């Protein structure tokens, strides 16, 4: 009799505890589910957590990035530089703001945007840089800020992977003028959908609040509160990007869990590194000194030149054996829209393409059970180890082999 296949391990499935369930029910029963006191509390606690003066809650990181563009005055005729190895939203918002997305290639080792490549892409029209902390590893902010100062550019951080990230002793969210976080279901903490922008600039914070709620003046969410009805003024054509108290009530519970979860993923990171050391994969880059890596994604790069199958076949095989995986990311310049509309060619960013062809994300959540971790390790070892090309060297993972 064939034994039943154990349950499928879904990639990026979030942990939701009884506290989250209770908080949602309490908020529903409170009579106030829209933007209100819970959202306020989430903003205050999140600002404190990252060490920023202000935090503005919105309904996604995409919204956060969009209003960041608008509040910093990015618009038609401007160019914004970012990495091609990121989620589509990072570059899409540049287009939403009416500006031109300009990609700069990555460093193969860190997988983050290469400051030297940023320099090569600066023109008279360059207005801002969106710096992405890919996988939770901090991007080289010192170099990027130096370039920004020299050319009078704005730095906006896409910290969707970087809730726990610190750079040279400072928490991400407290460093650049604007930092955008995501609470999408697969991120290190979730509010189902949600985002946050942190800043130390009071004027920017106010402007982003206005942009994220129809362009209404003052605290328009409180216009129906027990303090009586207040008129509002529409001061600009804003968007409908506000977070709800239902979402904030989940976010508040999850924020408490963030430090403990990071410790669990730190241990799993080392365990995966050890377990895959003899496979034809490039291990994740070593941590930068004096930084905290948020350990958002564990992404071994397959040494496909020494394997009999490609990345997509490896993912297909893992899927057949009950293990979900992801790709972070297929580089944006390879996608139809960016090729057709902005004229990018596959060879424009060789490093981003190199990583894009080889990267794969394994389930990497603090929620995984010991049994599940063992299954992931054994299955990945079996699939990738079994696909090693005969006669190829056992161990490709040197920096020299990457560049
Ligand atoms: C998830 C993600 C976003 C978008 O976040 P949403 O909250 O889903 O809008 C933006 N940038 C990066 C790098 C992401 O991973």
C-alpha cells in the first residue's frame, strides 16, 4: 500500500496565532473597522520600532512607494534609478508617477544594485534612487547616499524585505528620507495586505497622509468621530490607499513576534547553508559586517552550467514532491512591458540576468516544523544532487566563479 503523501509545504504561508484572531474579532465588535485608533496605534508602534519620527500606514507597499514618489515631487520628465532584480511594484510606481524607470545592474555577489552602475546611469533628469534591500540584506546605503548628495538626488528605500534590517548600527526606516515597508502575506510580518512609510520629515509625513486618502486635509478619518462632524478640504487629487483597523489589529500582533521569528530564521539559515554545502549551488552571500540581515528569503543559486536540468525543472520536481518554491526575481528588464515600452534588451544587465536564471527561494518561515524542514532539506538535496552533471567539480561556490 502506498503511503499517503505528507501535506504540501506552501511557499510563504504566514503564521497567524490566536492573538491575531482575537484582535480581528475585537476590532469587528468595536464598531470601528476602517482607518481609526488601531491604525494610529500601529503607526506609533512601528515608528518606535524602527526609530523614525513618523510612520504613515497604507494598504500596501506599492501604495507606500507610489505616495513616496508623489510626496517627493517625482513626476513627468524625471528619471528614477533602481535595480532590475526586484518585484515589479518597485519600478511600476515610477511609471505611475509619470517618470521614467532607469535600471542599473546589480553586483552578482550581493544581488543588490551596484553603486558604480548607478553613477553610470545618472543624467540631468535623474531625480531619485529607489534602493531595495533584496532578500533582507542591506543595500550599500553609504555609497548610495554619497552619490545622492553629490547629485542632489532623493533616496527612497524599498524595505519590503527588510523589517528587521539594520545598517551600520541604524535600523532601516530611520536612515533615508523615506522608507517603504510591506505587510503582504508572504513578508516577514503581515496585516494580510498593508504597507508603511517611515520618515523624520513632518511635512513629508503630512503630504503622504493627504495623498493616501483622496487628498483630504487634516485627519479626515475622524470626521465622523464622537467629536462631531468636521468639514474637510480636498487639497490635491489623492488616492484611496488608507489602511483599515482590521488590518492594523493583525499587524500589531505580528510586530510583537518579529524579533523572535528572526532568531528562528537565523538558525534555519545556517542549517540550510550547511545542508547544501556540497551541492552544485552558490550559497547566499556572507553578511556585511555591522549589519543585520532580515533573513527574508533563502535563495540558493543553482549552478545550472554544471547541472543536467534547469531552475524551472528543479522547481517542478520540488512541486511534485510536495514542496512549494518561489523565484525572487525574474529580472524586470526581461518582462514584456519593460522590453516593449522601455526598450530594454536581455543583455542590458548581465548580472541581474545571471541571478535571475539561477535563483530559487525555498520555504523559509519561522512557522516550519522540524519534520517539514527535514523534508525540504532531503528533497532539495535529492533533486539538485541528482542533477549534478557527471565530471563537474563538487563545489562551485567561490566568489570568483560568480563574476
Ligand atoms: C512585496 C514587495 C513589494 C510590494 O509590496 P505590496 O505590499 O505587495 O504592495 C514591493 N517591493 C518589493 C521588493 C517586494 O518584495
